């Protein structure tokens, strides 16, 4: 079996219109992606924010006649857009195997590893997180996740409580539990991410110690450690609430921060905390510290 894939780059405003055009022509799926370099790692609930330069990709059955499809598109698209269309014939593949070709075991810090299920590592003392393709919003490949995993590996987590704010796939909370934490509260506004976190916790044998919550349902517990890998804007806005989730003298790490945003974010947290030297990976940074706020 094969498919016919069409893609073109357009503006944020035009992308939803093109999505509807492709759907009306019988596309099996339509996806919107970043056509430039504008990462949207997390958007507020109910947000429909897109990229300024958006790539619209439509997938049709392989039996679709390209000439008939071209004619139909000619009636709906401008000549400029029509000429920018990219056509590709895609043959059937075992997509899980394709994914695994690009996702190999990765190490973070001294002990921590992230591996696809079934992969083995040769480190006898390695702490392994198993992640599979599917519903997951973080596998360690993004610099912000890598920074957080490396930070967790450096902490004395045995017997400690942890809050993973903006948990995504649950990778950070699961890492904390594998590294010895007694319990993790994982908080996320996306129900699909909460489900991914629960599923991944089950696969890693730590589900009994990981509790997931929407932000407005999370308990007011204070933890020994807090890690938040979201974006600079929410980190600045939520600073008092995040600090209030941390016990006095408890530790925290914040990422999802571009280098040019680091100073502003550090200023926001400095009244509450003693800050460590900033860690940087590519254009992203991690800001960590100790809560000096009493009570």
C-alpha cells in the first residue's frame, strides 16, 4: 500500500484555510508544522497559536489520481501556492521500526539513560527509562529535556518528593523516581500528556508513586524538589506559585528558556531563591536554585 503526500509552506493565517481545503478533497490526514525555526514547546490551554511560517502536509490514498487532485486544487489555491506544492509518493513501512532507527539509547549525567523498549545498555549501574514511540511529548532529544535530565541525575533524590510541573510525557518525573525519589506529583494542562505520563510510568514500573493532576486540581503539597520544563513566559508568570510548591531550602530547576530570556527570568526568581550558575545547551538554558522563602 502507498500514499500520496502533498505539502506546502504558508502563513499562519492561511494554514487553517488550506487544512480545510485538503480535508474537503478527501485527505486522510492533515498536519501543521513549523516551516521556519519558531519552536512552540507549550501553549496555554485552548490556544490555537500556529507558527508564523507553517508547513501544511496532507496525506491521500495512493490510488488518488494526481492529475484530478491537481485540477481540484487549481480551483482552490492561488497560482503561487499551487506552484509551491511538493508531491511525494510514500510506500508502506513499519513506522515503529523507522522511529527506532532514529531513537537510540541516550545518556544524561553519570547514571541516567533513556532507551526505546527492548534496547539494552552495557552500563551495569545505569538507571534506565524506557520510552516507546506513540503518545509522548518528550524523549530527551530536545536540549531543554536533556538539561533537566542531567540536573536530576546530579541531585540527591533518594527518599525525596518531587513536583514535575508541565510533565509532558512524564519523562522527568519518571527519571526522578528511577533515581530514588519517593513520590512525584506530575502537573500538566493537557489531558493527553497526563495519559502519556501515566502510561509511561506503568511501563517503567513506577506508576504507584506518580500522581497526575491538571493545574487547577493539583494539591497544595510542598515538595523537596520541583522541575518545570515549560516556557519562559509561564515560568515568569507562575514564579510565586511554583516557589510555594517547594519546601524551604528545597531545590528547583527551570527550563524551556532561551539564552536571551535567562536574565529576566533569573531576576524574577532571585527575590525568592539562591540561584546556581546557569547551564546552557545550544540556545537553551536551565536555571536552578534553592528556595530561601520561609513558610
